[in-house]
């Protein structure tokens, strides 16, 4: 069969470091998740986009007609910064967990392939 990974192929792949996955995600956000999980990267990119659209739709930070700029910045900035920090940290945690689970899955496949050889 072509295009199908066997247990030998998966076991031979280099393991991913959970620490590097977290570092890449802390530095690059959801794009850094590509090191460990494609699905997580796409999910967090879409989730972050939806979060941004919902935030702008709920309370448009560029509409300065209601408040002066200083008052608006003081009111809107703390929740926005907290949401961004939580989003960024959750990307790093997800990437580290995904890398660890990937390594666990590969080690199980490797043990399975070794037991079949005997």
C-alpha cells in the first residue's frame, strides 16, 4: 500500500520535544503549534479569529465617539490583554501536551512492531 504509514515508519520518526513545542508556541503563538499539532494550530487560529471578531463586534475598540481615547484605552485594554495572554498560554500548553501524546503514540507503535517481529 502506498501513502500509508506503517508502525516501522512512525516509530522511526524523531520524537518531538514537549519543551520545544511550548517554546515555539510561546514565541510564535498558534503558528508555533505546527511543530506538534496541525489540528491544534488550525483550531487556535480559527478560535483566535472568532475571539477577535466577537470582541470587536461587542465593543468596537476603534470607535472613539463614545469616550475619549484615554478613557477608552483604560476601559478596554485590561480585558483584551488578559484574553490575549490566556490565548497565548493555552497555545503553549496544547502544543506541549500534543507533542507528549505524539511521543507516547509512537512508543506504543514501536513496542507493537517489535512484538510482531518476535
